């Protein structure tokens, strides 16, 4: 049962990584990746300061960041 579930997850992961870039545009695939990134943090209950900063500024480019906010 465990082997079959792992094979299923592996096949779904391969299919999603090979088929989604073909179906979605570049922007939509980027939004999909950011969604997966955000949803990875949902199960965590111990979000620290670094994780909060990471979640808050994940979709921004380097030029859009407030540099003064990140200084010591």
C-alpha cells in the first residue's frame, strides 16, 4: 500500500512537472510555483521572523524590495 501510494505520488509529480509548463503560460506557471511555495508553509505552526519575511516578499523582485527595511 505504501509502495503504491509512493508510485502514485511520483507519477503525479512527474506529470505535473512535465505537463504543466506545456499547458500554462510562463506567468501562470510562475503563479503556480508561488502558490506551491505558500502552501508549503500552511502546515507549519512555528513560523518565525525569517519565514514571515520569506512569505511576505516571495513574489517580489530584488528591485521592488525596500532595502532600508533589511538593514541591520
